[in-house]
C-alpha cells in the first residue's frame, strides 16, 4: 500500500522538538535552574510536587526578564546567550540553545512572574502551547518565578512513560544536587511536597556544599585536590587511599561550572588508583571542579548538555590525572599512619641481589591481573600425585604458575561445575539437572576436614596439608557463600530473623541516598532492616538482620542503598533483592581476623551444605590447591 508523504503541522513539529529537551521533570528543573544561574542569581528556591509531575516551581533573585521581551523569551530559537556562530566554539553560559522555555511551554502549563533589574514594575503571564497570554503588571522584587504544572498533559504518550512519583522525585533531587554542588556560591533551598529537602548557604565553600549534599561521612573519606597547570585548574576532593575498599558513592565532574559526564576521563582517574594500589573493581568517588578555556571544550554534543568532549582530549586528561596523582602522593606522604604501605626507596644490596635471582621463578603480578582460575582437565588429573580420591572441583594454583595464564572460569550462578563441557559428557539425557546434589561432587570437603590444619595466611586463607598438596580455603569467600545462602533462604521464606538494637542509631545519608532509602522502606524491611525517616538527610536504624554484625551496619546499609540506587530500573524484584543480599553479605565478611582451626573446619562443613560450594555469590573460588613442586621450583630444588 502506497504511503502518502505529508508536511507535519507546526504544532506537531513543536511537540516533537520539545521532546529533545524536555524528557522528564528533572530535565525541566535543569533547564530552569540553569537559566536562573545565568541570570546572576545568588539564591534559587526549587519546589516540586508529586516528583515534579504535578508541579515544578523555580524562583530566583536574578536579573529578571524585560517586560517587552517576555513573549520573545518563550518563542522558538530565542536566546540571550549567543548571537553568532563563532560563539558556539566558546560558550560560557549554561543555557544557550534558545529552546528550553519554548519547549517547556509546549508540553505543560506555565505561569511566570518576573521583574527586570532596571524596571520599576514586574510582569506576570500564562504560557499555553507556547503562546504568552494574560500579560499584566505586578509589584515584584527583581528576579523570576516560573511555575510548570501538569507536565505532558497534552502528550499522553510521553506522560505514560514517566516514572512513578517516587522515581521522578529521586531523579529530580539528583540533578538538583549536582547543580547545587556545581554552584557553591549560590544558596539553594529545595522542597518536595512541602517538606524541606536541603538548604545550602551559598558561601562558596566547596566542602560545605559537598557535606550538605553527600553527607559528612562522604567528605571524611576524601582528600583535597588542588592543582594548576596553565591553562587548567583542578580543585575538589578525591577518595583517600585508606578507603579503597568502600562502595563508590559519587563521581562528579564540574567543568567550567557545569555538571558533565566524560567516560574517558572517568576511566583515566580509576586507572590512576589501579596503577598505585593494584586492581580493584569499584569506581572511585570524587568531586572535581575543573576550569579551562571555554574553547577547549564542546558542550554542544547533546540537547541535555551533560555530555562534554574536549579539544586535545589526551592533553587535558593527562593534566587532570596529574592533579589527582599529586593529591594521592601527598596524602600518603603526610599520613604516617596510612593503611597504604609506602614503597621503600632503597634496598640493601644483598636483598636486591636475592630479588633479582628470584625474578625468573616468580610470575609478575601484572601477568595475573584480570585472570581467573579454572580446573585442570582430566588428563592433567591423571598425572597428579599420591593424594587418594583425586579432586575434580578444586582450582590448581600450581598449574596456573606453570602456564603463567588462567583459562576461562565458569560462573557458578549459572553452571555449578568448573568443567561445564565435561559435565555435559557424563550426564545422561534422562538426568534431572536440577538435582545439583547429583552433579556436584562435594566429597572434597569431607577429605579436607580430615587433613592437617597448618594455619592461616593474610587473615583470609585457611590451609590444610595432605601428601604433597596444600588445600587453601578463602575464608572470606566461603563465609560470604554460607551467609548469602542462609540470608537468601530466610528472605525467600519471608522469615528474616532480626535483632532489635538496644540503642538505635542515626545514620546520615546524602540527599539522593536519603530519598532512595525512604522510597524503599518496605523492601528494606523485608531484608530485615527497620528504618525510619528523621530530620535533614538522616534516618534512624532500629532493627537489623540477626546474622549480620552491628559494627558493620553503617557500611552495609550504605552499600545496599548504593546498589538500590543503581538497580532501581530493574523490573525483576527477585533479581534485585538477590543483588541486595549479595551486597550486604559481601561487606559483612570483610576485615575479619584469623580464624581458628575449629572455626575453619566448621566453615568447611557449612560450605559443603551449599548448592554452589566452590564459589562465592560473586563467582570467586572458595577452594584452591598448591602442589609441593611449586615451592620446589621457586627455591630451585627442581
């Protein structure tokens, strides 16, 4: 059937164009607040109702809009920010496209009150479908007050795809928080459904605004960044090396006063910490204020103006990273009690010779990064030693060192055996593969339990000796597996055992995490946490799961909330809650002391009861083995 080509009506074109700028209440807030900032405001008040879906109100004390320019301000492609094409290469304002006010007025009902600084009387009006109506004079202080009601009332398709009021509120508060952090010289007052969310002082103190938005706990983990290499200046805070094991909370770039994202720069900063302190999986927390000439940046990449690209990106990235390196180096040198071990500048001659001689026998740590363990194949097992009842499911570290590489590793959440291909060969078609007891050979745990216990290493590994093999159990990974299975079982049975805290404690959260917490109180209750709202960014913890340590409660809850924030878009509640339980268990087992022999044997027994005893919930192995010949090779005995 032939399709007839038609010219779209102006009304339809306008609504389609508006959708590029206005996609949610948060995007409306961003555009309005950035206009207030560009107007020279020193105080901005933001009020939202129903997450911004019903009402958004932004008031400021900026320069205002001239009465005879009000209609022009709400017309398409009108702006005070640029007037020629050359200005596009050096934009020094936040809003500049000339689409925001028009686009907002096309998909909502807008009311405005404004007074220009040089005029004696103010102006008010209504704007419906982009048309300014009911214009009248009003007594008013200098500034602008814009109210946006019933967002997407005339575009049902867009309105249908908005998130819930709670979800939109979280997104709105997140962008408001970023705008407040980006502008410490402006006092922000923020309210949601009539309740104060946060207030900043506008005193231009970076740490004050970061503490208000992200919390005191966040700022205590940070070190100062203060670096200048003309034409670039970097200030702010980045994660102290003493807290590398903590969950990332925020990674924020403020470039020339604008909150932006740049993946290349984020990766480069993470790599700095990897270079200094080894491989880890979490992103680094930081808030960095970067200033450089406007013609070095391009913010005209996306309508939202949150994505930025650099001209001469490699140079800019290198200079920014040098500022981070300098801050990290100085923090280590100044902190005599740092948890990070300082590198020795000099080694005795004999020690140096010893290390040089040993180099050819020891695999470089860099060769093992990003590589995972795997089991030996059947032929290798046949060549193995005097240990009776050869073990199929343990990881052979010796083989790794001999080959200087790791083969692939199978995720136990999906495949319970290390050798998936071999499992398919030995299981008949009639086998019920859901019967994991018939698939996974757990006899190794009984055998190890009867071996000689020779101690622990690094407060993380329990070792058992038999013949010419040492079996090593990762006590943290094993404990995490046991804890996760127990916790998940209680959760699935809707019977998580809890302990009432004799002394409930107040936990300070950042603005966004507080909102995430309040929006998920019922989910947290099912996980065993009784939490209540409190003043400001605080909540009160009254009950926690019985199996978790009281001492770890603060970090576990922060970990859970960060996971909730990052998985809120998941529609599958089961998967989401299993991920939350993994987050809780992962932190709960860290930093424990050496375990005794009896505790190690009990942990082996508990591990045996799991359906997936050979890996923790995050697929790290729980049991490995090292052969005697590895040591003999290291010390040149063979």
